């Protein structure tokens, strides 16, 4: 089952290519259509008692994925996988009430394993609002908020 779940993280550079203000919405919708049923099935199969094992197998798979890359590219691979987890996987998990516990478990497990590289969980709307508006390469300023990031779980 982990192999099917890891396909959601298999080609991060392709997903990140569309991680733009205009490309994110269709890219995210396509991602959800492909992987939401797979994750729902895995969570239902694992049940509440199997959530820690499911989380560990996902984190192990991520680590294995970037360790299979040549050593000089590992930090880039780690970074790309994290961006997909934060920008695609977590918002997808948060969109479905049944998957929210996996989102929390995954975030907590990541933050425990890699405390120097933690992340906060954010939903699709929060991420979508985070893209800057640019016209002819110039950023159109908007009112800045001085809020600390918060988890949406």
C-alpha cells in the first residue's frame, strides 16, 4: 500500500513546475483526483490503530526517495519532497475530514524526525491566498499581516 501512496510524491519537480498563482488550482485539483481515493482507502484499511505505522511507512518512503538521489542532490530532493508534502499532500488530506488525522500524524512525525526542518499544516485556501500578484514582473503590494504561521489541523 505504501508504494501506491508514495506515487503522490514520485515526481516532485513536475508538481512544483505548476506551483504558481495561475497553475496551482488546476494542478491541485488533478492531484486530488488522482490520489485522494488512494489515501482514503489506505486510511480506512489502517484504521485509527494503524495510523502511526502508516505515517512511519510514508516518512520512511520519503527518506528512501531522497537518499536514492546522488549525495550532492539530496538536499534539493529533500526540499522538493517537503514542498509537495506542504503544498499538495497536506492540503489534500485536510480537505477530507477522514484524512485530517493522517495530516496531523504526518506533520508531527516529520517535525519529530527532522526538527531542524519543521513545517506547519495549511489548507488549500491558505496556500492559494499566499501567491503574490505580479504585473510585468512587478509585485503588487498588499497589506501585510504580522501573524505567525499556524496549523489548520
